[in-house]
């Protein structure tokens, strides 16, 4: 897998995000308070606007497990940062990328393929980044 250096860790605020460009795709790199990193599409799949890096970063409990989340600043859908799935509408998904810290630099790798279960067979993937 190839990795693209996108910014220094210090450029990503704790419990916040920044927008970066990876192979022509707009990606929101998210940093939690514990310095864990996630990378999701910057394009909000509901509104179509590139705004996810301005979303509210937080967490919620799902089935007794704390889940890291980002809420769209447009229509307030909340997404699981681990797999990009919308918590209120399982048919809406943010694309996600591999992301890692290399020294003090944030690197983004390959886009992850969303695996749909039989119940989610027609899950729309953000077509802007799936090209």
C-alpha cells in the first residue's frame, strides 16, 4: 500500500478535523482527544457539500460500546468514524481511508471498500470519491 503524507499531526486539532487532498479526493482527517486518527470523505453524502471536516467530532454509545463519531454540519447526520456508516440511516455511508501517524506526519493510504451485509445490499457509496 502506498501512503500519502497530508499534514503534520499538529495541524489537526484534537477532537477536530482538517480537509486534505489525496489522489484527487477530498478527505477529512479526524483526530480524537486521545490522538487516534480517522479519515473519511470530506463530501457529505446527504447534502453533496464538501463540509465534513467542519463537522462535530464526538462519540456515542451503540449497543454498550463507545463509538467515535462525526456529525455533518449541514443536516446533522452522525457517522461512525470506524466504518463511515450513518447511525440514523444505515443506507448512507461516508467513504473511509486507511490513516496512520508516521513520526509527526499524518499519512493517508488506500480507500476502504464498504462491505455491505445482505440487509444493506444497496448501500450507496460516496460516488465522488469512488472513482
